[in-house]
C-alpha cells in the first residue's frame, strides 16, 4: 500500500497543468513563500517542533508521518516523544533514516516486541510476586540507542516519563538516551519501574500523551503533533490488554487537552489496531503516510500563516541590504 501511495503522489506532481485546476496568484505567492520558508533557518523563520504521541503499536503511524514530512521538505528542528513516540523520536533524532524506521516496522514480528505484551496472562501475574521484565523491548532499545546521549543527537530531543512515587512528570533532555526512552515506554503495573538516580519511572503517556510543551521547552516556536488515534473496540484478551486499554483511554483524554497547544495536528486512522499489535506496525505506518499526505497542504498553510511576520521581517531586511 505504501508503494501505491508514493505512486499517487508522484503522479500528481508530474500531471500536466492542463489537467490541474488553474493556478491563482494566491497559489503562486503561497508556493514562493513556502519555498523561502522551507529553505530558511531560524531565526529567519519560526523554529518547528515535532511532537510524537504515545499509543503502542499504533504509534508506528509516526513513521509514515515522518516520511510525508521529509518528502515535502517540511522543516523539523526539534523532536519530542512519549512512549512509542519516544522510541521513534529518539531513533529519528539520532540520525536513523525513514527507510530504517520502516525496516523496524517490518522486523517487529522477528524482534518479538508483541511477546512482551500478549503472552502475559492473569494466572501468571497472580502466581508470582514479581513484575514482568519487557525483555525484547529493552533489548531493542539498548541495541539501537545504547551508548548514545541526548547531547550527541542530530536533532535536539526530549521525552517524558512519570515518577511512580510522586506522579510527577519527568522530562529528559540530557544524559544517557536509552534509559530515558526505556522509562518513557515502560508500562506501569506490569513492567518494573526503571530505577534512575533516585526515581522509579514509568510510561510518560500516563501524564503526558502528546509532549507538545517539551518541544516548546527545547526551543520550538510552532509544533506539529502526530497523534495515534484510538480506534480499536476489540475485547481485551488478558489482564495486560485490559490495563493497556485503560491507559489508552486516559491518554486519549489527555490528548484532547494537549492538542489545543499544537500549531497543527495530524491524527492517522489506524483501524482496529491495538497498542500491542506490533506485528502490524506497517499497517499503522501506511495509515500515517496516507493521512499526513492528505493533510500536508493544510499543515503548510498553518505554518505559513504563523510565519508571516517573521518572513516579512526577513524579506524587508534582505531588501534593505540590497539597497545598500
């Protein structure tokens, strides 16, 4: 499906002008302004943040959104993420390419990430006094992000977790990367809290489903949020899936409030995928690519409107310089 989407985009880009609607003066001006904005760097344009929501396997839709943004030359200066958004955001900020992120989606079945979730049964939890270790997820994060720090990333990045003892939101912007991402994506009540310094940390999606404020704290003037929309109505299969659904519903409620702080929001429809359907990551990614491509013109217009004063000031300064 992703291949067909790309063919459609390409076909539209080379379609003869006679087959397209007549371009207006406004269209020409908008295209010229966008070209100038996309090729400029802050402070000549507002800095742009990308906030990636939680949502488990559904959050792989962020990869499709990233592909659409890159294809359009949409500027991204800062990245923030929560839970699965922290995983994908950290990979992207570290320099992983979009094709490499797609490969992660294709390999998810072999990586056995879903096994950390779907194999946990109620009886097993009742028969043991220990929480379950997310072995496959931790292994993946350590292999990809171990040894990296926030300071040596390609793009400034932030992710959030929650202090289990105080309920406080903890925002990571410095230090070791892997442990911060592990904490941000660590399901409370099932997986052991991540012990870091004096805190016991769990999934940031409990308190911060869309980390828009974190992107602004990094320096973003305008933030585009990618939100994995809740859609599944499937009956939970076990105690873990029930807990995931409860956390998911709470995250959706938090998202409704947080979305108001974004400059623009893209919300891919991911069908009946649950948060634990990691063997279906590619489906979520395709949904993200389709929805982001559909909404790109609106996102560009939103950023252009926000950027108008800065662009006008930059253009006036350039004109003054030419007169001198």
